[in-house]
């Protein structure tokens, strides 16, 4: 591994993502303010006003227009960025599907937040997971450092010609957006080499034409099939870029998933997002008591890393999946996908719904549920709403 000069500072999550965006040098940004993302927009505007980021920040009337603006700029060859949260992400929904379906390289940072109704500004993952079928690569950060790292990698992944898919980076509202943590940042020169200028566009300026995007059934099916292949193929690209980033940063990167103390584990937590840190602490406490538990963190939600998950959980007796979102009529979304992945494997899957609307979840909650499982308490789904 190359010798890396580390620049250590402290930033809140919104500012860490904004700093990564500044280093990636997008030419066009369009972001509409919404809690808890707004301070990211403010920091980006500050960078532009000071001349530290040479970009056009388009003032729009809402999130639908924000994504429409960067969508058009990206088609024309610009590197672009947007960000949102909660109801704003829902307002973007029409354009989310347009951008994904046309495989336009865009990076979108989503500060996860509960959806109305009832109204809430607190964190959960329902907004982020609602876009799981929109043909976007979806990554989810555990901490401020990972939010910074993932943002830089997202630009490389999205613009890779083997992929050409938009990327959504999710990080927990308030828990990460407004929490200050230690942060190692890369030198601008290193980022410039890692993310070279984008030198392609999706239209021919020498022969510009306006084509109606309607597709006959045969073409529609073919286009969706090609998108599926691009999504599956992106797994290899994501891990390749992750390894390259590990070399330039000097920090261990994990690609699609991360396993913590999984090698000899009999039971494993499965998580995505910031509360992975709480689950990690629960594992440490239980290991000190001689209990063989581990943790599997899902870093990339789409494409879903089913092959890596199956390989990592071989020999495990059971997994306890914590979901901060819910699909009514079927259950926890992550748990449902883990059940499908492990079907006929002989591994028990326990689904836990917690943290909805910002409900507090601590290491003790993880530990208590796992203790129940280790003591033989069987359940298919459990809500921690007490």
C-alpha cells in the first residue's frame, strides 16, 4: 500500500459530503433546501461564493426541478450533483426513474429522514429504501468518514462507462448529517487523479436531435434487460474502485459488504447505515462474554450483494436483521431480501423493526435481542417500540 499523508480534521456529515463534492469538481449543482440536508447546500454555496468550487448552482423551486436540471446537464456532459431528504426525495421521484432508466451519471446524497404522515423530521430509512427499484446504485454510510469516502467513490462509479448509472449515497439524518466526527481528507491532487475530468456526453453536438423517449414493448424490455446487466456488472466495478480508493487513502475499504467478527460467528447481526456502530459495540460486548456473534454491514443496497452475503454467512446458524424501514404487508425490507438470499440455506432469519421515526436504538437494544435469540426465543418479526 502506498504511503499516504493524512490530513485529519473534524466535520459534521453534511460538511464532509460537501467537501468531497468540492473536491470532485462538478460543474452543475441544483439542490433545494430541506431539513436535515440544508447545511450541505449552504456549505456548497459558500464554496462557490469563495471561488473554491467553480460550478453553476442552479436556484430551483423544488426537488423535482433540481433533479431535472442536473439530469439535463449530465446528458450534455457535465459532472453534476444534487442532494435531498425525505419528502424532497419523494418529490424527485418522477425524475429519479427518468435518470435511472436513461442511465445518466448523477450523484445524489440523501440525508435519510422519516416520511409523512405523520410529519417527522427524525431519522429512518423509509425514504431511501423507497427508491430501491429505480435503477440507481444505492450506497449507505455508517459514519462521517464513510459518507465522505462514498461520495468520492460515487462519482467514479457513476461515470465509469462499464456502469453509467446514477448513484444515491444515503446517510442518516441528524445522526450523521449534524454530528461532528474525526475525518481524514485526501489532498486535492490525489482526488484529481482518482476522479479525472469527465470527457464524454450522451448526445452528439455535431448532429443534435430531439428524440421522443417512448419505446415499443420489445425495445422497452430490451432496455430494462440491459440496465439489469449494467447493475449486476457494477458489483465488480464498485469493488475495483473501492480497492483503488483503499490504496490512495490508506484506509481499509470493503466494497459491497463488511464483515466484523464473522469468521467463527454462530449468529450475526445484519444492518445498513449509522446504527451499524451500535451493533458493532454490541458485538464487542458479547464477544467479551465468550458469545460467538458477528456483524454483517450492507454497504451497497443496490445492486444487492447476494453472492457476497451467502459466502460470508456460510456456517452461521442464524442472522438478526435490523430494519429502520418497513414494507406493509411483507415486513422489513432488508430482512425480506436477506430471507430471499438465504432461502433453503438452513440459516434462521430474525427480523427486527426499530428506529422508525427516530426512535432511539442503542447497543443494549441490539444486545438484548441477540441474547433472546441465543436463549432459544424464536420469532419471525419483532418490533422494538416499547
